[in-house]
């Protein structure tokens, strides 16, 4: 009798438990994806696992009509080799002129990661439109806040080129004393 009992006993109980756990998790994920999500959530979930080349991200950032797609492209550029000259040109254009403030903020945050002074003229064009007319579209408060943080970061890291040092100092002092937005003044 004892031989019969041993024949039906599972020699690998931990594998069975793991397989059972994985099947329950997959079933739950499938149910969540099919029932609990609307189309936008499913799209966002799939976007996390989709691969884009740098050129595809540049094209999306410059030409896509969907602001969320442009914002995601800016973030993806920031996660990749963003110091390339092509990436800088696309981010610079977006930070200066995009119609959506969130997209501009995403581009500014990527530019703030640069370890040189290339983005300083971009931040000055955004923050000092009187001295740089027609170089950037008018900036909303969140855009000015991110640009101020980026410019202050470049100052702190001593990445401001000598020809821009006086203007940077004047702009930051002016923002500190005169800007309407509390966050910009505190940056």
C-alpha cells in the first residue's frame, strides 16, 4: 500500500506551486487587461514595451499631432543617447516652440541633463523673450519653472559659457524678483 501512495506523490512540490502561482498571475493580468482597462490604458501599457529608434523618436517629437506621443518621445530620447547633435537639435526646437507646455517641459528636462553649455541659449530664449524676440514661443509658468531649474543647474555645474554669464545672472535675478509664479521665484 505504501508504494501506491508514493507513486502519486509529486516529487517537485515547489515547481508545482510556482507554476500554479504564475498561471494565477497571468490569468489576473489577462483579466485586468481585457476588463479593467480602456483603450488609452492598453495603449500606454503596450507603449512601454515598444522599441523606437532615435530617428523615429525625433520624427514623433517634431511631427506627431498627439501631445502625449510627443511627450513620450521626448522622455525616450532622454533615456537614450540624448547628447547626440541630432537629439539636441530636436529637443532645442521642441523646448522653444512646441504648442503643448508638457511637451516643452519634457524636452527642457532632457536638455537639463546635458553636461555642457549647449542648452543655455535655449533656456535664455525661453526665459528672456525681450532679449530674444521670435526665438521661442511665450512660455507658461511650468515651462518657465523647468527652464529656470535647468538654467540654475547649469550655473551650479559651471556649464554657462562666458559670453552668456552676464545675461544668465540678470535673468535669474529678474525671475527671482519679478516673476508671477512662486515656483519660478523659488527655483
